[in-house]
C-alpha cells in the first residue's frame, strides 16, 4: 500500500531528508532524488564531506560520484541538496559542482539547504520564509511510515568495549577447532545444521550466555560456516552457489525480518567477543547493512573488520561494492529493506 504525506514547508522537506538518512547528519552532504516532476521522493544519499576541496579535480570527481550514485536506480528529474557544515563558505564549492553535474544529466536542482548543526537542532537561517510544496507520494522504502510514526534515528555505528572474561578468546578458539564444513559442502552438513539451530534458538532467547556467544563467534569465524549463516539469514534456500548471484542482482526478496533477528544476535555476540576475534562479526554486520542500503553503516563496519584483520576478503568486497554504488536490493521497491 502507498502512503501519502503532505509536505507544507521547506522545514518539513528537510526533516524528511534527515529521516531518510537514518540519523542527524554532521559534516555531510545529503542528497535527495525526486521523480514525477518533483512529486515523488526517490533515493537518498549521504556522504562525508571531503577533507580537501581546494583541488578542482577532486571537487569535480566528488560531484560526479554524487550524481552517478544517486541515479543508480534510474533517471531523476530533480535533486534536493543539504550541506551540513559549520564552514558553508568553504564547502559551497561542492554544491556548485553537484548542481553543474546534475544539470549536465538533465536534472534540476530543486532546493539547496545550508545547515549549521547546533546541538540536536538543525539551524537553517534562510528558512524564515515558509513556502508551499506539493503533496509527496513516498517511493523511498518506508519513508512515509517512519515520518508518520516518528521513528527515532539509528544509533551511530561503533565497536562496543569488551568487558568479558580473559578466557573468552580461548573458548572461541577451542570451539572453532571442531568445525569441518568446507566451501563445497552442502547445507545438510552437521556443522551448518548446528549453526542454524543455535542461531534460531538465540533469536528467540531473552539473553545470550557467554558460552553460546563463544560458539557463535567461532562459527562466524569459520569462513564457510559464516557464509551459510548469512545465506540462511536472507532465506535464500539450499543452493549457496545459485543464491548469492540472485541476491547480488536484486532479483530475490530477502527475509528481512530474519535478517534483523540474526543481526541482533550477531550484535549481542559482538559485545561478548574480545577484539582479537571480531573481524568476521564486523564483516557480517557490514554485509547486512550494505544489502539494506545503509552504506554509511556498512562502510564503518567493513572498516572495523579491516582494522581487526587487514586484508579481510569479505570486508574488502563490501567496500568495493559501496564505492560502486547502492546495492540493487535497495533501489528496487519490491526487494528494498523496510525498517519495522
């Protein structure tokens, strides 16, 4: 069902842009795509501001990346841009470059916001005059429902401090030595079946005990078993080889409810896992965030994985995917993640 919301002021419009980004932006360029001659909201994009804006080539490359990425899912006819910075004069060159790159693709700049974040408010000096805006039919996944129900912004991604036992790492290593499943083994291997049973049980448990957390961390640390755990979370069936390409192409609808539940288990296990054994847990969280279209979160988790394990293969692949643009799942209304 399509929900409709009415945007009456530019402040309302800015609030929707912030809501679509998931959390209050700082030192960011926030871009909202529009279709239907400005009557539908399309994809949104948030990017960290570059450290150097003095080089014209860097500025142009940044602007081209913005336009290429925001149009990954299809053509747009208008863009709204919000610059969040305490130094608007310095970063204004970026908005000029984005406008030029958008115009070259036949996209009009509908509105530019200059935002100076102050505490938990967004101060926009030029919004002292309100203007009427058209009724907006939401097309971004869940945006109308989130606005209607006032869902809180997502917490920032950060690695939790470890305060558990000094023996937890040894428990994880001991559990890991028991696994024999390989990349060519099927879903019926005893290790894969045991992982599925444990993850499913922990999804419904009120608490997770340290011994179970050690077992899950060991399972995720065993690469073939980690792949099966993620594959099972998406609900892609029994064929690992055929399922991943379908997911990557955006041609299947994942079981997002189960993904959320497994993500919750992995997060809890992460809090009970010492830094020496966290790389694969970080990578799984990066994978989930990336396929949900949460590129900023995915990049942060992937970066943490690579810090813990330089050269981590899955984390590196995810970061390459992020640089290439939005995941196909996130740009398809049928498959896109919707926060519940």
